[in-house]
């Protein structure tokens, strides 16, 4: 039988190897030994470590393990380049970004082959996905650079950005980080992953070739200690990190109190929902892309399959049949579906997790066939017979392992999908457009794909909720992450007010028992759990009232009430606006009463403060139905709806001064956007806000939307920061208190905004707009395909 007849008989793919000679020639031309790229120059190799091909074990090159001195040199070079780079016009910066994009395209095959050799992913993926999308990001941000002044008036770059990227998408993650940073006028020190630094070093050559000014981009290779030195460097103004949640927590703690900007794109355990009316064959093909793309080493991999019970058996049979046809092998072979894991340590990690899951009762299916004799290869796996508590369901595996469970109703599907500490992405398949568009907004994730998966574009933001991090990359929101209002750099320290001398007081003084204000929790007045009260003194030390001394249990009760009121976020924006207008009306009706209370506590003109508080409520009532999203048009047959959503439960610690306006200026944008709030008012002058709950009660604010706990602001802030039921926290107070809040928030990586002891004048009109609206919300991008 001839060879052609054999091929038609078996229908087996023949080998289709991609040549590696050009990539090897590039490595040979560099002597296969690399230093760093700092200030436009290559340093000599220092202490090195090996970069190997995970498919063969072959050593590709020796890379320098960056020291603290190397990082310091790179940061100084970036600082020296910042003034000149940021002074260029947006058009001039855009020309450089365009030139970089063109050079990536020109050398796309070299980048793709080098990426596959260094990372182990199939050449089809690096060639057809990673490299084109990297170029797309530089093209897209060349446009942002040109139009930055128009679209972000009054904003300035952070300065020097430290960027740390992972090994799963080495060049693409570089593009996600560097392109917006340069477009905004920042300079960069980037540390690639130690396993996969080669395409970053090739990119440094591209920077040389396009004549990028020295020091604008600096590449420092190294292991974890190099990244830690970059995070901790005082000369870095912003940190952008993509990687594991565990390291993200360390970075959040390390940057606490530093004032550095921070974006974190972390782990995921993304659900893949298949409803009974779905196109099952399409859903299977989507599933292959969701979990076995890049060997499952994808933070947004659809690793949790949730399939409707009525079709579970039929769908899983199709999945197993498809798995049997997946080809595992040499990543440079264009007919291969699954390449090599990045390193032996990752193979062992996946195997260890699988052993735990099996010990807990999981059943594992792997297709027949042999793996290559050498290299870091794993078979695709399907795991069944698991509960939500199984290790393989709960933990991010970061390998080619799919875990399957079933659901009966759409409500159960949503509950299972959201039953995770992560919230990066989700996929759902249904031919019922009403069902799909009902489910998508209810999934707690930053990216939702309908009847598709792993769709990315530079114009569409990407990022997560909860322990998947905060901030976005790509799109308008990703561009905004590399800018800050120019006036923030002019803020001075908040003056420390000396408390008035208190008159002697007997805690059993019956004359003041009727003047004790309670907490306000779940729409009801509540006595403090501590059983103690705290006095409130006027400017001359006279006693003007008492409030409860709130404690940890009071905060717990308030958070529970706030979580029970999260339905406020699904109330129409028009209805929320009407309630805020009603609040303003009722506060204005009691203007004289509130003015007198402010004067008694502070000695200041209370009338002016009440007027400004009414104006602020009115302003955010107007914003409630106007601060919304956008419709993106990525270069494919789909639209992406950028939906603006509330964070959830928002803790707010109000400033000490301006006891009414300081609280209302923070409370109003939070509830206008649909958050429920736990508010800690000024500890020195809390009576304005304990009076305010009477306004809440008469203004149709649903129970639990606003909860007020009085007491020591910093002590209660720590409890709020540590509470996993709190999704975001705003703190106005000392620099020390701000650092404490940021550090204590690492448990669930809640989003925080702190004043860092600086003098924010909340009476300023700049705070009547999107400054706090942006911090009260997060963007979910829902990808919706169209066309037959």
C-alpha cells in the first residue's frame, strides 16, 4: 500500500514542523548569554540562570539574574528619561508606538517561533493569537497617545512604572503593560518571568531599532527577588502585576502606604456554562479553546464546566470523543493541539493537585495514547464526581484539567458559577438570547463570553473581580490606569487638629442619658454591642451629645445587613436617582437643624456645609442614570458591552472635619452607583450623621443600603479592611491609618482608596463628578457574537 492510501485510510495528521533556524540564529548571534537592557544599552551578563525549552529540556540561553543594584540602575534610567518622554506630544509618542507595532509584524514569525521554543505553547497559538494581538495593542495605544489630552483632560502620567509579567503569554503580557504605559507618557522597568524572558529581550532590540529614547523602556531579567526589588523601590510610582493571587497579596502588602498606583491581574477559576438549548458541537469546540488552549495555563481558562443536567451525559460523551482526537506533542509542529507545560515544577504541581482531588473522590478521564518520551507534557483530563468543596473545583490548577459539575435551573447555574473567591471570566452557551442576556450580568466576573470564549482585543478592557485582582488592561479603563489627575500631585498634608479640652464628665450623669445616639443597621436603630458610649464635645470642650462605641460585632452586623441589601445594585438607575433627589429635598427641609448641630460640634458655619451637602446629593442623583458604559466594536463579528457595575458592599470611613459634607460627599456617589454602604462617620463630630439616618428613614432608602456605625475611625477601618464581606473600602484619615487599611485588605484583595493623610477638600467641585464614581464601580465586558 502506498503512503497516500495509508493517509486516507487512517486520516492521521502528518508532521508539519516549523523551522527554528532563524530563532536559533538570533540566539547564536547574541552568544546565548544575555544581560539586561537598561538606558538603551545592554549590560554584560552577570550571575546567570538557564532558560530551557520545556518540550525538549534543551538549554536555550543563559539569562542574568537581576540584583537590587540592577533594578536601581533601571529605575534611575527610567526616571532620567521620564521628563523628556512625557514632554513629547501625544502624536510623537504615538509614532513610536506605531513603529513598534510595525516591527512586531515584520518579525512576527521570529517572535512566534522564539515564544514557542521558550514557553512550550503550540506554534499555531503563538503565531495566530499571541503575536498579532501584541501588535494590535501597540497600534491601538498609538491612537490613545494621539488623543490622550482630549479624552483625559487634566490627567498626567504616574511616572516610572514597574511591570511584572507571567510566563503564560510572555510577549502579549508585555504589550498589555508597555503599550498603555508609554502612550500615557510613563517610562517603564519591566521584569519578564524567569521561565520565559527571550521574547522580552527580542522586544528590547525592537526598541533599539525604532530609536526609542534611551531609558523609556528597560528590561531586567531575574527571579522572584528581582521582582521584589522592583516592587519595593522607592523610585517606582506605579506597579502593574499579572500573576498568581498569592504573589498579588504580597505586592498589595508591600506597597501599602507607599502611594504607588497598583493594578493586579491575578488568578481565576472561570465557569463554563452550557445550557440545554446550546449548540452542543459548537460548545465542545469552544470548550477545547477554553481549557486546553496553552495547555490550560491561562488565568481565565474555562476550567469549571457547568452543564445542565438534562444534557450532561450526552455533552460529556461528546467532550470525551473530542479529547481523544487532541494531539499532544512537539509545539513547533503545526498539527499539534497541546504543547508542553512551561517547566517541570508546573507539571508536578498539577499532578499533586490531581492526587488530592482523586483522594477526595474525583473520577478522572484521560484519552489513550502516549506522551512524548521527554519534555514537560500532560494529557488533557476531564474530572467528574466532584462537589464544590473538592480541591480541583476550588483551587486554580493552571493545567489541562477540566472539572465538570451539573445544574438543573438557571438560578442554580448562577449560584455555582459565583461560588468561588475568583471572578476573572465566565463563558455561557445558549441559543436563547433572552436567557444569555439574563445570566451574563448576574455572573460575578470581569469578562463574560456568550457563545464563544477567549476573545480578546486591545479596545476591550480585561480584568477581574474579587481575588482575581483589580484594575483593567485594554480599553479606555486600561488606559486610565496609567494616568492620574494632575492636581493629586499638588496635595499637601492634612493639618492635624488638636482636640478641644473636654470638661470633666461622670459616665453615670443622668442628665445626658437621653442624648445617646444609636447605630443604624439594616434600617433600624441599634445599641452598640460594646455597651459603651463615647462623648461628643464642642469646640470649647462642652458635652454636646453621646454616640455608641461601635466594635467588631457591630461592623459584622452592618456588613450582613449591607449584603442582604445588594439588590439595590439591580434597582434601576432612574429609581436610585429619585431616591437621592428625595434625600436632598428632605435634608434641605431640615437645613437649620443640621446647621445648628454642625455649629455645636465644630464651631463652624453649619449653614454653608448643609447647602453643599444638599448640592452634592443633587449632583450624584443626576449622575445615577448617566454614568454608564459603552459598546465596543472589536475586529471580529461581535460587540462587547462594557457594563458599569457597583463594587458591592462599600465601607466608608469619613473624614474628621466637615462631619456632614465629608460623609455625604462619599456616601452619595457610592449609593448612586448601586453599592450598599457601611459608613463610619467622623469620630469627633458624629452627630450630624446619626441625625442623618432620620433623613434616610423618610426618603425611601431601602433597609440595609446605608448602615452607620459610630466609634473610633481607624479601629473600625481595620475591621472593615479585614472583612471578606466588604468589596471595597474608602478611608479618609492619617497616612499611618491609610497604610494599615491597604495592608489589611489583602485577605480578599478588596479595592481601596485612601487619603494617605493628604488634604482632600471634599467641598471642591472636582469631587462632584467621576473621581469617586470611577472608584465606586467596576467594568464588566460582555462579548456578544452576531451573524448567522
